[in-house]
């Protein structure tokens, strides 16, 4: 499964380092964890259950950078259902 462009624009921004960001996109609840530089690295996308957990799909980001910070590779991998 490929992530859509409007969602990719949200995920390409910088956020607070080492944080869990929870928001809504389209009709989905999304949550993502950022690394120490503020780049989103893990994405949960689906719908919240009665306990507040997001049930749906999980994605992980592969991000390769040079020492100077230039991005060489940037892709999101589908990791399965988060049940």
C-alpha cells in the first residue's frame, strides 16, 4: 500500500524531537513517532477504539542521509495491521 501525496506532505515536515504526534487526516486517526531530529519514523493510521488506541495499518520510514544531512533515500514501508 502506498501513502497518498497529501499525507506525505504532512509526514515530510519537521516536528518536535522524540515525540508522539496524534492528529486526524481525511477520515483517519493518525499518530506518528519522531526521531531525535524531528522526522516522523513510525506511522499508525486507522480508527480509534474505545480505549483510545489506533487500530489500522502501521508504516515505518526508511531514511538514509549523508553526514551533512542530505537525504539519499526516503520511503515508507507497509508493516501490516496494528490490531
